[in-house]
């Protein structure tokens, strides 16, 4: 598995392929920063902290734009200045490479926002 996920594009997934095996999930996590596997290695999760609610919502709005462009949409929860992001591919009932691609791109999105401050 190519671990430079941020350079890749999500591909449409309608199912019919297996979810990534736990060892592939572990390998993929080595290419990400601060993400963890949850629910039996069927979900990627990251807890993000921001300066305040406005900064958290700016990230959520940018995340929505990115997710729409990739055609792969995260679950998320905002609690004032924190955002919990969970990724998984519903069509395969677990993780696919698309989840790792979007996770890496979300990290780059956060880095770009921090650089603009």
C-alpha cells in the first residue's frame, strides 16, 4: 500500500470489495499523523483541538468542501473548540484506502489553516 495518501484521489466505492484487513490498517496508520483505529480496526478516528468555536467551524466547513470534492464523507462531532472525525467506508463495512486518503488530506487541510494564522 502506497503510504503517501495525500497525493492520491478517492475512488468511488459501491462495495463488492473487502474491507482492509487489520494488518493493512496498521500499515496504513503508519502513513498518518495522530489517527487511531477504533471498533475492531473498522474506523479511523482523530480528535482535533482548535482555539475556539469559530476556528473549529472553519475547519468543518473546509472539511465538507474537501469531502465533497473527494466523494468520501466523514462522520464528525463538534464540541465547542474540538472536532472528532471518524472515517469508514459504509459500502464495505469497514476501512478502505479512501479513508486513509481523506485522513491524510484532512491533515494537510489543518496544516494549511495553521500556516495562514
